[in-house]
């Protein structure tokens, strides 16, 4: 399995406590407080009518019982008119209950969807504000899991649990009041089951919460592994690591399976436990009610209503137990979402932001000190001056810090010590986005998105015409190749751009940089994936492109940078030599040794 990208940055922190996450979620929902209030009112209203129904119906039961007794005694019998009035009243109550239930369901669905929409939007915006080191120390699949799985889980659980919570609490209170109005003695018997139920629920919730957390965590791990193996499947196959990749996936998948199974099993225990306790209370109430009715202390209708209320009394407790299942899933997902949203951000603007429109291209590195890990410095004391329009080549062995200097120049990272100046202004005084508008960049790792070739090249300058895109492609010597493809410039590149070769992708990114026409160019091994003949042609195009622009060229093929105005030779994070190609050869130092080693076989 391909290794994780990065420089050994800190892993994501573990999720915070359950109560803290709930408080954050409540604060997040305050923007929807008016809608939530209406949901609460409608949910409580529908529950009140539902609670009052059995009490009203009990009058009809009593009326029928009294009428039958009266009929047997030679009286008038059953008053069907009165029963009709009671039934009509109950129908109206249940109709209002249904309308209120429909309204609260509609509003709550809107709240949950708007909330998940805003969360995805905030995560999308957050992605652009998080420092680069975050992505270099965490897998892409882990981040994607938070945007997709966790937000979806949060939205679904929220939609189902909030209304259920309101109706359950309202039902519990309302039914208790109605039961007390019928018989305090039977109510006392019914209440005895509450501490038993609450104790059992708390035990199950406490044991299952850790499994819900583990389930969400390993769901992210599994997604990350799938993304990595799929993205690097050629590497996996090339090194015969299919078995190892499957083994690692199986290990995390087993943990996910076990945590999901345990969380669902433990939460599923709540229903049968509550049913068992509720039935015990039901039997006790039925026996007591029969004894009170025989003694004439309550009516038959009241017994019927009370038995219904006992059922309703245990039902919200059962529902609360079920809601706890959803709340735990919601809390586990919310913890991961809030954890991402609370990641530290890089400052976007400086104290005195400079206008990048007037940049000429003078660049100075002054005593730059940097390390991805503050305890492990890789750039010790880097100093260099580059005049506008100069072509500067940065060479050195792998790991010398060449690409790191480019990242510092574009403020993907900020220096730990020293300063970098552009036209005499510290780069930290520029807006990050504004500073980067002055740079054109071609990296070793090509990046093309799912879209047409025309759209991919135009990404360098979105307002460019088709003719300008084609001219840039010709300058990069890619026009002829494009026209041989089915669809030409309108050919769709797939998601991984695997329907063109690596060298062709490199040429397309070079065309994009040519189209962008920036004042400062950065070419990090820009021709590493093209053949020698094409490289010569590209080099000529680049020489024309670099005229009048400050250019930084990172190259391992030293033959490509012989015409550079200045060559900086780096080793272990420091500049050990600098000068033109001929000057450095005459010194017979490290550069001369590197250069001659490339032609040793010849």
C-alpha cells in the first residue's frame, strides 16, 4: 500500500467528550433557532392532542358501559348521540395532531438539509484555509470521509432524533399528568419502572458510546485506504503488494466490522429491555386497576385510558433509548466534523497587504531558516538575491531543500526564521492569494482535472480565448499531439487523467503555465517526464517564455540549466556554491562534481 504523504506531522486529535460535542452542535444550531422553536411547538402540540385522545375516548367507554348496565336494569340504554359527539371530538383532535406532525416533519427536514448544506460549504471553504502541512500529514480519504460520511450521518441522525426527542419528553410529561389525574396510586406503581429503565439505558449507552466513536473513526481509515490503493494501484501492482494492501485493509475493516456490530448490538438491546420492564409495569397496573374498579374508586373507562397511558408512558422511554442510538452516531460524526472545522488556519492576509499588480520580480532570501517540524531544521541559513528578469537555477542532491524553497516563496509555508522579499516587501505582507497570482508554476507532479483539454489549459487564465489557448499549446509543442486525439481540444480527460501519458500531462501543464503569463515562473523538474528531443524543443520554448521574467528552475539534468543567469547549489539546506555554469565549473567544486558525474559514462 502506498505510504502516507507528508513530513511526519501530528495525527488528527482524538474526538472530544460527548457533552462537549453536543454543546457545539447546539451552538451551531442557534442560527436555526426560530425554525427549531416552531418544530418544538408543532411537535409538542401534536403530542398533546395525541395524549388527550385516550382520556376523551375513555368517556365513550364509560358511556357504553353505563348504558349497557342501564339497559340491563330496564333504563334508557346507550346514549349514541353523546358517543357520536365524543368520537367527532377525537377525530378532530387526531386530525390537528396529524397536521402539526406533518408541519414539524417538513420544517425539521429543511433544517437538517440546510445544516448539512452549510457544513459542507464551511468544510469546502475550510479546505482552502488549512495549512499545507495538514494535507501532507493526513490521507485524502480521511478528509473526504468527513465531508461525505460524517456530514450525511449527522444530517440523517439530526432529522430523526430532534423531533423524536421533543415528542418523547412531551409525551412523558403529558402522560404523567393524565395518569395522576386518573389515579395517583396506579401512577406511583407505573413510575417505579422509571429508575429501573433509566439505569439499564445508562449502562447500555455508556458501553456502546466507545464503539460508535470507533466505528466513525475506522470508517475514515477504511475510506482512506481505499482511496490510496485505488489512486496508487499501479504502484501496488508493480511491487506485488496486493496481498499486503488487502491485509492492511482487512485489519481495519475487521475493527470497523466489530465496532459496528457491537454498537448496533448494544443499542439494539434497549428495545427488548424496555419492553420487558414495561410489561412488568403493565401487569402491576392492570391488577391494581381491577381492584380499584371493584371497589368503585375509578370507572371502567378510566382503567382503559390508564392502561393506554401505561403503554404510552413506557413508549417514550423506549423511544429515548432508540434516540440515544442515533444521538451517539450523530455525536461521533459531529466530533469529527467539528474537529476538522476547528483545525488551525493559515493567515490569509498580512498586516499591510501589498498590491501584487506592480510586482517586477526582484526576489531576496535573507537568512531563511525553516523545518516542517520545528525541532528538525532542514533549511539552516539560506540567503540569495535575484534580480528581476534573471533565470535562477537551483540544483543539488535529493533532499537538499530545493522544492522547499519554492514552497516558502509562494507561502505554502512560512519561514521559521529570516525573511523572503519580493520587490523589497516581505512576502508575509502580501495576501496569499494575491501573491500567488504573480507566480506561474509547473511541478514534477502534474495536476489535471476531469474535463476537456481546452478547459485544463485555460485553467491558467480563465478569461483566455480559444485562440490564446491554442497558441499556448503550440508554444509548449503539444498542439500536434492534441489534434491526433479523438475530439482534439474537446477530448475529455478522465478523473485521474490516465487516458494520456505522463509526458503528455507534463506538456499540458507547461501549456497552462505559458497561458498564465505570470511575472515570476517556477519550474520544478518541468521536463522530467518528456523525452530528450521534446525536452530540447520545450527548453527553447521556455527560454522564450522566461525572457523578461524572473524564473526559478529546479533541475536534476544539469545540461538544461547551463544558460541560467545564476545557479544556486544547495546541500543539506544551505547554499554552498553560486555563480554561472562556467564559473562553477572552473571552481572544480561540488557543482562540477555533480555535472561531470552525469557524463561519466560518456
